C-alpha cells in the first residue's frame, strides 16, 4: 500500500510530467519549433499568402516547379521562384524542372542540360520530374516514355555531378487504378473526379500501377548514387510495408508526404502500431510536405477565394498534421472516413521529419 502511495505521490507525478515534456511535443509547441514544408507551389503574387502564414507558423518552404503544360514554362516558374527567394530569403527555397517540349528533337538533351546548369547556378536545390513522364510523354514511335528511358541518363548524370536532389512524382496513388467509389481517401476521389485524364481505371491499355513504380525502381537501381526524394510517399502511399521495402532496397531514397498524409491516417485506423513503428524505423527517410497551392482540390471544394481564408486553411492543415504526429488523440479529418489515433512520435523523430531530414536531403535549403 505504501509503495502504491509513493508511485502516485505529487513529486513522482511531477517528475513524470517533466519527462513527458522532455520526450514529446504538445500542441502549444507548434509555433515554437522550426519546420519546413518541402512541397508547395507558388505561381503568382497572390500565393505569398502561404509565405506570410508560414512566417507566423515558423515554416521554411520549398516551392517546386512542375512542367505540366507548355503554357506554364519552367522559365516563367523559375523567374517567379527567384523573386520569392529574393523577397523572402529566410523562408523560401526553390526546386526547378525542365521542359518536355521537343523531347524527340535532336537538340532537346543539350538544351535541357544547359537550362538545368543555369537553374542550379541561380540557386535551385533540386530538380522535379512529374507524372507526365510515364503517363503522357511519348517517343517518336508513339510509345509512352518512362523515367528509366536512356534519354534521361545525361540529366541524371548532371544531378549526380552537381550533388542535386531529384524530386520525383512518378506514377500515381494505387487508387488511380480503382473506380472512384472504391478509392480509400476523399482527396483522391476529389482529384480524379476533377482530372479524369489521370484516372487510369478508365484507361486499361495504359501502363499499370506496377509498371509505373517498376520503371522508377529500375532507374534507382541503375543510379545508386543519385540522391532521390520520392514525392507523395513515392507512390507507395497505400501500404507502409511496401514503402519500407523500397527504402530498404534503395538507401539513397527518401520520401516526402505531400498530399499523402491522409493515406497514413487511413492505415492508422486498422494498423496504428504498424504506422507508428514505420515512422520510428525510417525516421531518417521521411520528409514533411503538403502540396499546398491555391488550386488544390480541398481549397476549391470549400469555395475559398480570399487570401485570409486560404491562409487560415493552410494553418488548419499544418496544425492538424502536427496533432497527428505529436499527440495520441482520437482524430477525424476531412479526407478520411473513420477515426484514428495520433502517432505521438518522440521529439527527436518529429524534429527529423519537419526539419533535419529536409536539410539533409536538400543540401542548400535556405542557403
């Protein structure tokens, strides 16, 4: 009886509370901790609303160029990114990309290499490739071109020589090959409802999910010294065990979580321990990111158009993710149908996914 009383004494409870404070963050720590959101897209002056909110919430940001359309050129995106870096040097870094226009012309490679050399000299800390490689880009024979094509070899060689990270959005969520009603998270249902040309369920003659991921894996196997960050959980968002296999196979690969945290939350409904243990084991390979942009599906669905509304939305997203990683509360979120518990990761792990991994995998961040 005396022992029971001692363990529950005020002094012992105070000591346990201090240990908890030393080991775990609270919601009150959110604004105090330096963090990075390593996957955002700034396209116009209006988008500075995200930067201003990031300053309030203690975030640095990596804005990422994407070649998704010939009308939004890499040059135009880079020029705006450079302006943001000049205007907000303590918050913004940028990743460049390259054009696929004229891919089948003889001088495409030399032009692309020259452009990337210039971008890197201007301060780009990464190069982004997008899902149109593998899903839209075709060679002279009309066949889809994937990232393991020999025409990309010179680009990969340049990145290795310059010690520049390749950020790859290659493939899509496995949900893409399912009908809308069978998709696991609301974000995918919304996105592929709005972008049916990427809903591969409707295109059975296109390469399969396994083909897309396999091409990426082959590229990594052929370039073991290439530093690679797989965007969106490396398109292996549906199962932490499958992602773990790739991280084991490719030690120079990390992944960001942009627009895929809901998939981790979905898995936590039935496999909380597995998701938690995955974060502990691979704590050096996971990088925080959101894919924030003014045209995002959730912003459009909420009908947000004013800068203060969208900034408040960004704050809510960041805070909700912080809760998932730092607390063990029962949670419900808009993109997941079901209740799950927060992961309550130790401070050391949270610091890695929000800051130190970003600095490691993107050398030159905020240089």
